[in-house]
C-alpha cells in the first residue's frame, strides 16, 4: 500500500456531481482525441481511473480500457455505469499493482500522480507504467505546474478557484514538497458548505523527466494542454508524453 489517501464513500458518491463541468463532451473532447490518437489500435491502461470520467468515454470511442483504482468506493461508482467485462478495474495502488497483458498507452490525468506522497512512490509509478507498456508505447501524465512564484515572502496559500459554489486554495510545505488542497463547496441551495482537504506531493516537469529516465522511458512531447498548445514558462499545467523504446 502506498501513502495515497483513500477516498471515502461520501466523497466518491458526490464526486461526479462536483466534477460535472469537467465531464462534458466539450470539455473532454480534446483529451479523448489526444489519448485515442496515442492508443491507436492498441489497449489503454488508466492509473487511478476513479469513477470513469475519462476511461468510460475513451472506451466508447473504441479504445479497450483497463483501470487501476485504489478506492473501492470510487470503483463502485464506476461499476454502476459499465460492466466489468467492458471495462475491467483492478483494486490497488498505481505504483505497484499489475494487470495482465501489455498496453499501447498508460495514462494518468488530473494531477493524480500527486496522490503519491513520496518521491520514491512516484518513481515506482513510472516503473509500473513502463512494465505495462509494449515497446513503443507511451505514458501520459496531466499535471499542474506548482504555482510557487505566486507566493510572496511569508505567504503559504494560493487560491485556485473562487466562485459562488466553491472556494479552493492550496497551502504549501516547501521543505517536504507537499501541498494541501482545501475545498469549501456549497451543498445545494440551503447556504451550507462542506469542507474537505487532501494532501499531494507536487513535482516539477524536470523531476518527472528524471523519474522517466530511471524507468527507461524517453520524453517525446510536452505541451500546455490537450489541444497541444506550446508549453512555456507561463503555462499553468503540462501534458507530458514519455515513450518506451522499441
């Protein structure tokens, strides 16, 4: 078992509603185009597949998808939507859990590699991806760039969402390279809010490249978003693709 924090039943049950804006065909279209293009005629493996926000529509595009998910509660929500035969999911952590066969694509989206709270575990995640990839296969990660330049001296928090129904901000431990995401989300229209928080280990693109080299993977592409906009020093996130040599 890794140091990742488990999603509770209550959190899993409200996840889809809270992330509904990120589940529309318009929002997901560029990501699905990107991933399906890399998978080609091969199989795809999603680390931390969650409730199937990406995996299910990718499967509907004709890409055979398998998932690995640490939280049984998240996997249970996915299973209400699609049968095991159509989209098999192994319960376990993404750093060590193995599934049968090899894949043209392994992918890990929405900052989820940061759920692994140590550098060693993140390295093992890369190694696990490499073990599952066929020669020439790709490992894809979507990850935010740590917004540390927004921290003036003495400040430890950076807001990332301030809206009518949600307030989100991150606090940073710069020594341990840990951020805590704090969420205040509105429950219905009764004016009440619930608070949640989660710990993450942030990593820089260059650090991920070194993890990939340790795992025997080579950087093939880094862009700023699923539409393949150029990655620059001002990019808030990156989509990185590493290739297993043929």
